C-alpha cells in the first residue's frame, strides 16, 4: 500500500469489483494493481479509466464517404465519381 494507492493489492488477489490498473513498475500475476473499489462490470476506477481510454493525440483523420449518386449536381450529370473523389 502507498499513500497514493491505499487499496493497492496484488493482481491475483484483487478479486471482483477492484481496479485492475497495474501500478508503475508492476506487472504479472504478482504485480500490484490499484485495487480501488469499482462498479460491477468495470475494470478500472474512474481515475484510471481516464488514463486508459484517452483519445490518441496523433490519431489519423477519419474518412467520410460522400455519395454523389443521389441528389442533383450542377456539373456534368453523366459523371460517376471514382473512389478518390468519394474519399475526401
């Protein structure tokens, strides 16, 4: 147990409804985890959930596919867009 993690316990002894976030420098079945009480069905306490599930800062952009086959176009009406035009 530490001051920052008063519920710290070994992973193998954590049981249900305890935060399974490994503490710094720990791993494996005998490594220490946070051990804070959590809601049923969760793996991490609120503090460690924010650490684990934060968005990646350099995530690649998401692509949007535009369906040009519906609606009116002001340009050539016989034009069928190719894949590079649709992935813009």
